[in-house]
């Protein structure tokens, strides 16, 4: 089989036509875990990690000792939100509804102190909004032990699927089977206090207020190429 | 920076001591989406995909046209279940509770018809239990359009984190801030009928009965290295 170059690869992916920056940001807003793909000694490695983002970059962080945060290497960062199952009238037509973003590029190590704080704050606030200002912020020593990478959002593709089975008007419809979709929803639970917490300290509103809310909400601005969403 | 060989890499990962096969199978049982990492022309690519598994293999499938299912290439397949946030008294001590498995190796393309059906059935039943026997099974033509890969579960590592913040007995405890964990739970919703479905066809029990249940349940056999789970 002929190997393809990165450029033909990305062109092909872009033909899916879901590279509107608003779609990308909406997926990043909805997700919580990124899967960082790197090549080490010719071998692929995929590491789950939290992330932050702004309009121009996705930020990843880790220990300075982490091999998965080596510098100047091309990476692929994939963020996926699973929204449910598409249950068809045949095994072959089954599928998944999901939102996914793949971002390619060589991340830059952030070294300027103000940008490090900017990126770490975005990282922290994305998964735990309100905590940056509530808890103790990083010390000089902690900052020195943290590696922060910024990957530009310039080369990316987005796939969003939120449909029903496609065999409703095909011959399998005559089987008389139920078909549709089974949604899944990820919800924040009730805060559980650290067993070492002193008595009388209640969770602040920015934590307690998340209970019962959707952890992967659909952003109102999501534009779905080719089909409608259930929420837009 | 010295590049490491795959063997030193894997040795280092195994030192985490969470390579009990029962842990691996428990993570595969709890997860629904795998992130498949491959190297194409020297560049990493990470693709989300569903999977099935048995005691010896994880199975991945896709279109025969898919570049991410090229043969004989080494891959890394990572399955991650996010269980919640660890909210500490400082930004630096924040973290995530999760269950994750990374499987390395060169997948084998399954070509023997009985094994293809075995693998596809495992794939289908893992995310949609009961559907294989309820819906129409794959035709010869559909099987020919499907590529099935089997990756042995021989080289893998598992990471499971389910703890509380570690700063409860450190100097930051004096800050008097709330700390603990914020769990997240993914639940199956209510089946939504295909708009093209004929009237009077109700979802069968194996679909309707999932509503409200945890989509990433902790397997009773999960053994957590180093700490206790909330469920075991």
C-alpha cells in the first residue's frame, strides 16, 4: 500500500468539510480529556491528558520528567465526546454519535512566565472553573516542575455525528425491528469531601453548583455539517 | 534528549505495577471508545473507535478503505474512562480520577470467516449487548467491506486513579479551603426512536433496560494498585 504524505492525509480529512473553527472550539469546550499521540523511537504512544484552550492554541501540561511532553515533536491531539449509540436494523449499520477533534502540529514549549500562567489558568479553568481564584496558585518551584506545551489550532479536523440509523427506508425496515439511538449523558455528581478536611468547610458554589449538570454540554454555536443536532 | 527504545519504555511503564490482566480487562469492560494511535509517514495520528475484546485480544474494525486500519503497523490503543476531578487546596495538586489502559503491538488482520464473526460479535455486544441476535447479522458483502484487526493483550499497562487530594496533611490544609473530589457519571438515556420507524414498534428490553444505568461501571474484580476504590 502506498504511504501517504501528511499533506495528502490532511487534505483528505479536510474533505469531510467540518473544519469550521467554531466547530473545533465547540468540541474543545465540550470535552475534558484529550488523547495525545506521539511517536517515540518510531512507535506510536497515546496518552490521556487534560487540556485547556483559547482561540489560538490548545494547552497541555505535565511533569518536566514526562516523556510524552518531549519538545519539538509532531503530535496529534484528539478530543472525543461520546454522545450515544446508533442502533440500526442490521449490525453493519450500527454506529456511534460523537463529537471529535483532531489537531496536528509540533507544540511549542511555553517558557515566558506570563504565558505559562495564562495557559495553566486555562487548563485549570476548563475542567475546574472557579478553582484558579479559589485555591493557592502555583509557586515558583511548582512552575519550574511543570512543562506547558502550546499547540496551534491551525491544522485540525472536526467530526460530529448526531444522526439516526440510515436504514429506515431500506429493505431492512421490513424486518419490523426497533431502531433509533440510545443517548448517553455524563453528569457531574455530588462533591465528596476529602476525609482529611476539617469539619465545617462546605464546598463553594462554583463546585457544588455543578452537581447534576452535563459535563459535555453542546455549545450553542455548534454548527453540524450535513445534519441537525438535538440541541442546536 | 536521549531517545528511549520501546523496551525501556515499556519496562518503565510496567514499574507502575498495574499490569494485572484482571485490571486490564476491567478497564476494557468499563470503556466504550478506544483511541487508536498509529504512525503514518512518520507522523502520529489518533483516531477514536469502538472496540470489542476477549481474554486474549482487543478487536478493532473499520472500512477496508480506512487508512487507520493499515496492516502490520505497530499501534498503541488507549482506552480511558474519566471518573471525576480531584480538587485540591492548590492548583498544582489538582488532578483527575480515571481508569486507563494502553495496549501496544502490531495488530493482525483477521481473515478466517469464523474469527471475523467472533470478533465482530464481540465488538457489537460490547457497546450494544443483545443487538447481535436481535438485528440482521452481516451479509457476505458487508463482511467483505469490513476490516477486522486483532491486537493481542500481551503488552499493556493500566493506570487507575481513584483517590483524594494529597495535600490534606500538608501546609496548604491551613488555608481552610474545601477539597475533595467531584465525581462524574455517564448514564444511558432514554431510547429515541428513528423518525422513520413504523408505529407500534417498541424498544426491546435489552435496549430499554439500559436507561439510567452507568455506561462505565466499575467491574467488581478491579484491583486498584496502591489505593482503594469507592466501589470495590
